[in-house]
């Protein structure tokens, strides 16, 4: 497979997704085999390669960035761990005990480090490890040789086991303990092994203590982590003597901490941060690298509390992964201070060199306290984060082919992702140990956040524009219609709240605004409550609740809980976000019915052929006359770049039992969906043979309109595929006309009249 990959590759990312005039945005680039590359800022208009679309359109922008740059390779340091650098006094430690509870998740045939003061290159220090077979081991080195001792008994996966190594300097003996916490009859019996070491464990002076990894020095004294552990760790302890088993037991959750403790790390503290606290008198606090998962059930979780805030002492575990990545940490190659003359819109740093091209998109926001247009495009970057580097097409196999009703096609981006798992996964992927990816960051290359990218398995031919590239069709349509617009991102909305929307009369969504934080949701509600207008041009919107980290930039958390469309499922007891303590899952289960905001909510999904809408009697209601002005067609949208129609991929319908306003008008409904369209799980109380799109009338998209009591209004299309039909035939089509009719009326300051007034 790697033979068809480009031999030379440019890839980059920015330190932020949006900036105002006067603010700087930094670009970080890695090149493989490319000595020099050219960079230029371009305005993105369209990323459409579809024969019936507008084509790929970009406009060069002259800035100080334009120029040639030296290429260099920048690594992706995947793998999470904890690091404790406050080691003063540990260099004189002779006898010691290191112990923890572990819940390993992957036996991958390589050594995995639980905790260590160990440098791979110098072979000095000590390490508590799981060996290549998954058995407990201890390693000691003094720079001249290495001694290893192991139990030769693999730990059971996904069960808690107590592990410890007690070293007695006087006798040079080490005693290993490996005790299962499982109460099942098959659980391994407690096991201990003692051995005399030929080498004294002698760490390098000042070397840090690492948790879930060890250090390997490289280059000119810089270091990277290696030997990453996969699984949970709880109650790590370090003592300055060789403890008996009974003394070790007393340190699990002690009422008071004995003086021999040189470290007692309690991961249930500072849960919403990247800090790990040491409760011993030495206070050797540490830092987490690459955001391993917190708010995880500990070894002592008893099933009585499901919210970590209610019993934090039962959530003292952190789940580490060898493929976690928060911040790639690349050096900056060039930076742009956004010129005041640059209008709000979507831009990119275009990188070209020796036959390869990459784009690093970003948004220019309106200047602070200003707006240039009454129309605001709310770019769904939270959804882009959720789908960042998604690998479903690569890893779905035959099951995905049946799901999408066609074979999967791969492009260069898919193949690069296949060869570079270290770039990190999406919130639809699982880690190498099978646990769900619950954090996604923008501080890394995101290969499917690019113009021109199509999805390898969505649409009738497996090549539909998707996410960012699909939403560029809305930008190209606004440009074609000469409608002024501003753009902000989901993250801007989360941080700025309603003021980020204020002054814009009509807010337009992208095709798939699926992921919403509380702050984002409430900002839209306030916008509507103050007479604003919302045009929801997508499907499966406002579906999952997410949380952004309160102090670390650019990272989002999702807990896939009890219901909804889930590619993985959070473990029971791990439904609350670690970033904020908020309950995860679907907004519709939290007193915020999606239909109450948008008029429609998620009904069904299918990934082959898109269909069309048929107008209903509601389209003849005088309240809806403006929507269909100049349109005589009964069928709307039997064309498009996403599966061949305007109604497809994921569909939302009106349902007053699920919160749709009583006065909402359904002006058109889709029909004719295939037998690979199915209702979303929350609408299936019991499976039956008549669930699919050819038999189930609830498998449909409803086009709806309703007025708010404050003079505003909401128009919804209820389909991801809608935007893909806007630019068909040079924007001369009935989907384009409906959208333009709605937008022009929504930009009219004349208040809408609520029919109940």
C-alpha cells in the first residue's frame, strides 16, 4: 500500500482555527523529502471537484507570508504519559518500593512501562514494566549493565491487578508482587517473586519519574517518551524503603500518609486539569502529556456512584494510550498577522513543493466589535474536530461496505493516514487497545480538514464532499449570489457566547453541526430569543453534547453514553466529562430537545443514494409563501453532488412529540430512500423487519419553518446533502432558489409574526 503514497509529502497545521484582523496565526509544517516549499495565503471559495459543481476556486491573497521556506521533518510524538520533574532527594534513594494498581488493555508483544526513572540510551535507573508477554517485570541499570526480573505470569486484560517492586539495597534483592483484584473464581492467585540483582538501580541525577512510559534520549540532549503503557493506572506510590506486602496494602487509601512516602499520586485530584498531585509531604506534583483519559473508574469503584464528582476517590484512575496525541508541538515555520483589509471569510495557507500541495485552512473573523454583513456563517468546526482524521473507511472492512451499500475508495489522504496512526484519531475511532477516542485536538495535522477532500465511503460512489469541503459549497453559493457574509467557528461561539452572534440577523449552519457545547447551544437560544433568525442547512445537528477544555486550547471531549449513534460506547460509570464534569451524551436527553431549537431532529441515516423532497400542503400556507416564491416545482432537489439528491446521508424530521413547536410548518418531505437507510437508535425501542427506508415512513427529511415570539424565525432542511445541491447547474436550481428566498426574507428586518399572536 505504501508504494502508491507520494514519496514527498507536505503537511501542516495552524495554532488556531480563526483570527481577527490584527491577530497572528502561526503555521507549522513538516516535509518529507522536500527541501524547499512555497507558501501563500489564499481565500477559499469552493473545493468542489464534482463534474456538476462549481469546481475548485481559490483566490490568492498577497501578504508577508508569501515566499519560499526550508523544508524539514517534524515528528508526531504520540503516546500519553505523566512526568514528575521534582525529583530532588530521590537521587540518594537506596532502598525503595514502587507500587500501583493497573488495568492493562493491550498485550501487544512489546514492553510497556508502568512507572520508571529510566533512560533508554544510558540504561540507567529502574522501571516497573509489563514485559512482552504482559507479565510484571522490574528492570535495573547502572550504565554498565541491566538486570531484569519477571513473574512470567501475564496480567489479565481489563481487570485490576496490584503490582509492586520492593528493592532492598542492603541485600540487593527485589521482591515483585502481582495480586489480582478480581473476585471471580478464575482470577489468578496472588503471586510474589524474589531475586537478587546483579546491577544496582542507579538513575541519572535529576532524571524525571515517568508514569506510563520511560525516556529515550535523542539528538543533543532532548528526550522523547518510549515504552508507552496501554490501560489504567491508579494509586501510584513510591516509598524510601522495601515495604512488606501488608505495608503496601495500607497505602491504597490511607487515613494518613506515613513519613516513608516519597510520592503518593492521587489522580482523582485536579481532575479537570493536566496536573497530577502528589499528596506526600514531598509534594512532587506532575504533568500529563498528550491528555490521557481522566474521570476513569478506579480499582475501588463500587458501582454506587456514576458521577465522578459525587465520589472522586473512586475515580482515581487515568487511562493511558500509546496513540494519544494532544499537541504535536511542532515549531512555527511562518506566521500571519491578519491584515485589517482582509474581509471575513475562509482562507488557507497553501503549501506547494516538488509535486505536492497541502492547505491549512483558517477563518478570518469580523474585527472585534464590528460586523461587515447581516449574514453569519457558523462553520461547524466542532464537527470537524469530531471527525478529525477519521479512519472508518480504512478500518470498517466488509461491514462498512454493507453499511454504505458500495465499495470503499481510497485516496492519498486515506493512505497517508493509514501509514501514520501517530497523527491521532477522530471521536469515531478507537485506540489501539479498543477503547474509544474521547478527546480530539486541532493542534495536529487534520488531513480531512482540507478543500477538495471527499469521503472514501459516503455517497453513492464513495466520493462525496464531506464536512469542511461540503460546507465550502455554501461559501461558493453566497459568493455566486453576491450576498455579503461573515464567518466564525464553533470554538468562537463557545468562547464568545451570544455576543459572537450579536448584530447578525441571519445565522447559517453548515451541513453537519452535530457537536455542541452548553455555551454554544445557549448562544443560539439567546439569538432566537432576541429576534434572530436561524437557517439550519444540515442534518443530525445539535446532537451530541461536548466539552472544551477550560485551560488547554483547542481540545474537545465527547462521552458517547447511553443512546444515540455510537461507533463506540463509553463504559458504565464513565459518562461524565473530565474537562467540565458535565454529563455526556445526547442533548435531547438533557432537557434540550433538538426539535425545540431547529424544528426537526435526527430521524435516520444512510450512506448510499440521496433522494429528493416533495412539497406538502404546508408549502401552500400563506406563512410559507416567501419560501417557494417563483417555484412551481413539486419535486425539490432531485440532483446534487452528495449522492445525487438534496435529501440524504443523515435526515431530520419534524416530530411534535419530540419537541417540534406546535405551530411549525412542514413544507416538504423527502421520500424514496433505500433499504440501507435506518432510524437512529434512540428511535428504535424494538427492532423489526420494517425499519428501513423503503418501508418506514419515519425515515425522511422534513423541510420546516416556524416563527419565534420575538420576531425571529427558523428554517430547517433536515438533510446533510442539501448544501451539496446548492451549486448544481451553476446555482440555477430549485434548492438554490428556496435557500435564497429564505435568506433574503430572513435578512429583511421586518419582524415575523407568531401565528398565535
